[in-house]
């Protein structure tokens, strides 16, 4: 089987002519095309490319646009807070599990050191004296 040839060619901003950029921006601003339709029509590879052209060459001043979100209803806020509570409970349970596991490990290591000191009759722990 022969490998299939791909028509994909990585393009940069420099690969598109200024007249094409201006034409795409004009058609989008006039409502003739949507940004995604322009991708298909002109073979533009990324939507971010079109957004960049709109910001750079368009008549609309994108710098001063304000993203407004709709206010949340009390029910939405309650659901959001309930999800946060569930997440915090999971995190708390995980932290308690890890702390318990660390305590058990410390006890086990102490027992192993005690056994080794007794079995081999050598001091392993350092004796802390007054400073």
C-alpha cells in the first residue's frame, strides 16, 4: 500500500496576500460570511488567523470590547457552591488518607529501626544531647 499524500501545508500570515485579508475582513463585517465559513471558502487553516485579521484590519475596535456575562440565578449559584463543597470534601478526605498513611509509615520505620538495633546490636539513631 502506498502512503497517501496529504494536501496539508503549514501556512503563515505571510502566505496570505493583503488583498485577501482585507476581502475576508470586509465580507465578515458585512455579514456575507461567518468567520468559520471564511475558513472553508478561502482555505484558511486557523480561526485565530481570521480573528487576528479582524482585529488588525477591521472597522470594529476590539480593544475596547467588554465581555459581559449574564448574572447567575440563585439556583445556579447554589449548584455551583454545592459542587465546590463536594470538591473540598474530596480533597479533605484525600489529605486525611495521606496523613494517616504517613503516620503508619513512620510507625513502621520506627519498628524496623528498633528491630535492627536489637538484632545487630548497633546504634542507628543519633542520640540528641543538650546543646
